[in-house]
C-alpha cells in the first residue's frame, strides 16, 4: 500500500482524524505517497500545507438550499466528481480513505466508479445523511463508538476516533497542579453562545484569578478581544483559531467547549476535564450523544446551551478551577475513555482493504 488518498473537509472535526491517520501512515511507511483531496473553500488546504501533505482542491461547497441554489450545488458537485475521477486516474491510489463531510463525496464516488477500494471513517455516534450514503460506496466503515447507528454493521469495524500524536502525548502531563487555567473553544468555527457566555462572566473569572485562552472563531474575534482587554486580560489570550491544540490542552486545567466528536476524542486523549455545551442544531443532536459518552464515565459535565444560566455554568467552572480535587478524577476518567490506538486501527483496515 504505497499510494493513499485521504479526503474530507469543511471543519476540523473531519480533518484532524484524517491528519492523525496520515501521521500513522507516514510512521509505518516513510515513503508512503499521500494525497489529500478536499474543498477549495475550507481550512484543509492551509492545514495540509502545515503538515507537508500534497493537496488537490475541488470546487465544492455544502449541498444546502432549495430551488436554484440546490440546482447550482448539484451542478457544482457533478463537476467535482469529474475532477475527482481525473485526480484518481493520475494518482492511481491503492485505497481512498474518506472522513465524512461534503468534500469527501466526489472522491469516494470517483473511487467507486474506477473500482478503487474505499474506506469510510465516521466520527459521530449517529451518522449523518452524507456518510450513510458514502457507506454504500465504501468496502469498510470504521466507527468511533461501538453503538454508532446508521450503517450496515456487517461492514463496520470499531476503531475509535484517531487523534494526532502530539495531542495523545498530552495525556502524560501531570494534572496534579494548583493553577486555574480555562480553555474555551467552540470548534474550528467558534461558537457565538460560548463567546457571549464568557463576556457575561469575565469579571467573575477575573476576580477568581482564572487564566483564560479563548478560541472565538473569525466572526467574534475582535469584539471578544476588546472585552477581555477591558476586563484586564492580555489581548493574546484571545484568538480566532488555535493551531497548536496540543499545547493548549497541556496548558489548560479545564475546557469549556462544544461536543464535536473530534473534540471529545482529543479531550480524552489529553486527559482534560471539561464542561460540554453541545451545539443544539447538530443533525440528529449527535453532539449531545457524543457528550453523554464522557458524562457517563465521569470525565465531563454536560450543560445544554439553553440552560447555561439556569444551571449556573459559571459556578460549575469555578468549582472545577478552584478545587483541583474535583477535577483530578475527571482527568483520570477522560484518559480511561481514550482510544490511543485508533489511528493504527484505521490504518490496519486500510491495509486489509487495499
């Protein structure tokens, strides 16, 4: 297995597991010829450039909308399939590994057209419509949770959700410390509700001596940074994106974040206690299902977005930040729920399928 195409895009939740698998492929075979195929309009090209992985972009966006928008998106996807067929013919992959999202549709369909083996990885507890369709094109489906729904289970292999090696290494960090460090992140695109919550409670956190690193997403970055500075925080603690997530996890004592599948997997690998606020409009409410995996094990506290004030989420966070004895069992539970061999398991499936 020398030539491998990895395909996905749109958000870090899809892209980071693909990067973790790319790391494992290179570790096993430094001469492996990798190619990442994704959307021209997402963050994947920038992330692949940072990782040193060749990138081919497709002119495709999410298939949302009705009427002319839907017709235009369909035509765009048809052109993307034609381009993907050309990419596969030139690259001659032994296997195509798809990690979900609209950007994986054209390469996975092209693989089926050309008879190239395809493997799909599903990160969430409930598969979305796109991945349920792509699973029909794939020979094998790797699932992150044993109770994942939406697939023909005869095709499925339980692998876990791959996490990058640098993040897994954070699991060795000593969490027995007296610092009060809060990491706030809303996924690769930010979360307005979490941003607003932090601004409403900044004075309380400042008064308790809490250090904060806050990833806002692009839209709210300026206004959030201004509010932090007004509250006495340094401007550097706010950023639209955090490229060094491993460093952020190692620095933090508690995370406040959404419950995307990749975020949940990374929290476990890093052994980081968390307060999870699932995105309420996720398809099939899959973020709540993801969060429940951690809350059942005692690694996290789940707070629905509509109940952040009612449940006094600020009190929950301050209790964890000011009482190390409260968060240490949560850190141990997170590590116990981790799947450090997930990337290796996915690579094994690729090798068996190619």
